[in-house]
C-alpha cells in the first residue's frame, strides 16, 4: 500500500450453504462449468426461462454464483460497493499480466484511492485531446483494407484500439520502441484470449513450453515500460505532455505521495487489458448490427457528414445494449441483502447479469432487435443499461471508450463505404471474459470516399 493509504479490514465471510441460495440448474457442477465456459448465453437464457431473472449456477473454481438481472436489485447491489468486495477469482487469468497493484484488483478504500487518482484523464477536455490520435489510427486502418474482397473487421478494430493505447495511454514516441512493444503486447493479448491463459496463473506451469514464451514477452514488455516510466520522470516537459502515462507519473494521492514504477506499470497493463479488446469488439459489433439494418447505416452515413451526433450516440448505446462485450460482473456480499426477491446471506457471490438485464422485455420491448431509436427519447433507467457495470467499480474508462467509438465510427464512415460479407448476423462466441463476433464481422470495402 502507498504511504498514507488506509483500508478497512473485513473478515472473509464464509461461503453460504447451497440451500440458502436461489434455485438453478440441477446438472452436475462439472457439466454446468463446461457449458458456462464454452457458451454462457444459452446457459443464461435457459436458466432465466425456467427460474426467472434470479438463479444460481454451480461453477468449479468460483463456486455457487447467484445471477440477478432486475434493475432495483442491481441498484441495491452496486450501492453497497463500499461494503461488499469483488467476487473471488475475479480476473485470475489476467492477474499475472495486470500485476497485483491493478486498480481492478484493489479493494475497499485502496481501490477508491487509486480510482480517484486515475479518473481525471478519462473525462472532459483531457479526453478530447486524443481525438486526433483516434482519427489517425482509424484512417490508417481504412487505408490498409483491400477493395472488393472479404476481410474481417474485428482484427482491424483491435489494431486500431491498440494503436490508440500505445500513443494516448503509453505515449511511446520512438517508432522502433513502439513497434517492439506492439509486437510483444499483441502476443500477450492473444494468450489472454485463449483458454490456455489459465496456465499463467499457475507458477509451476509458467516454466513449461506452452507458457514460457508468453512469460518472456511479459518480461520484455515490462523492461520497455519501466524504461518509458524512467524517461518520463526525467522529462522536464512532463507537465505539458498529454499521454496518460505522463499524467500518472505526475499525479499525487491526497497525502502528496506518488505511485512507484511498479504501480504505474500495473495500471498501464490494466488499461491495456481493460480498454483494448473491449472497445475493439464493440466496434466490430456496431458494424455487424448496422450491416443488417441498412436504413440505420444510411442514416448514420448522412449524419456523420455533418456535425450532429444524436443518431451516432443512439447507435453506440444500442450496440452496447444488444451486444454487451462483458456479460456479467460480480460482488461478494459482506452483509446479508435481499436481491432478486431472495434473502441472500453474507458470503454469497452475486453476479450482475448484464446480458440478461439488457434483454428484459419489460424494459426494452423486442429486446433482441437492434433499434437505436429506443435511445432517442432519453436515457433508459440507470440500472437497466449497464454495459460498463455500476457502483464505485464502474469501468473508469467508460467515457473514453464511448468517445473512442464515436471518433472511430465517424472517421471510418466518412472515408469508406462497406457492405456485409455474410447474409446473416454474427453468432456470439466467448473469448475469455468477452463476447465476440464468431466470424470477426466480415466486410467488403466497396469504395473509398
């Protein structure tokens, strides 16, 4: 903990007896785990159809998980974030990459302390300083697309968002160093999206061939990042720089202390893992949904030619509703609570079922239909639209991710005319913690504008 930090200590609550939890599927734990890991959406939908919006899944590792999806219960769950803690096992696969100091893994007052320090660069005018970086990255991707041939948009969006992180977050200016860091990060990210990533969390396995190369890449990426941090600390123009690394180096906690190099490194890797794949996948889903609503796509083309953003904002909001990239987020109760119509004991692990919340017909009529129009009449109820989670652990990069989507979509549609390569919308597949388009959102560039 940094000097001056404080943290309330709570005893670890015992895991409750299964009989105290809501009902759920009766299949053996191993079978439930396999189904959940392979394809969670059918598991959610079958369970909700049979048991309602609240049910329990039995999963190896994290144990019994209670899923809730009604907005009033979600409000109570997120409002208790200063009491409850993160669900056991959260990001266990990503921890070896993010590091132990990650804001995503911090708890109680230490989490709030780090979050307060990191939040300013992602809002207001500071965030808008990155508009040209995002637009230039989008322009480079459009220039690389083959004309008249099928190509997947998802990898292109991944390259776009990684470029934004390297320039806007890491602030690496030397091209050779940026290219080397990019190569290592691409390989590391590919591993975290694979089922074998679990091996990184087991120290004995990390020495074996399937994981040894990734560990070496993490170590080399760390060397490059620590060198960048050292350069930034010695930069006399630090206060004038706009990249987030520079802001983290210059930032101070309330007691005047600063983050050390390891702490900053962990936050940089957290921002990479939290902001790269999620935004790239959301952009790929946006095009997939627009491709199969040609009228919505044409309306958006017409709007981006001017300065209005109403329809663009609605398209982004509806994309994040119908295709939330992260389907759930969890908390462990430290105090009893009534959620989803059930009295849950302390120790229960409760998952906010983001996907099921967005599919509630009582909140969103025809919930599976892509209808940006529903967001033109005002914002939905606060806890019925939760693509970025909620409470004090709501994604701190939510505003930046939305802004990045706005700039990228606007830039691409001004420069290129695309059509779908496939007649049917993309199927949802799970990639580690995200829900991605199975075919990568196939597209054809018909012409550059």
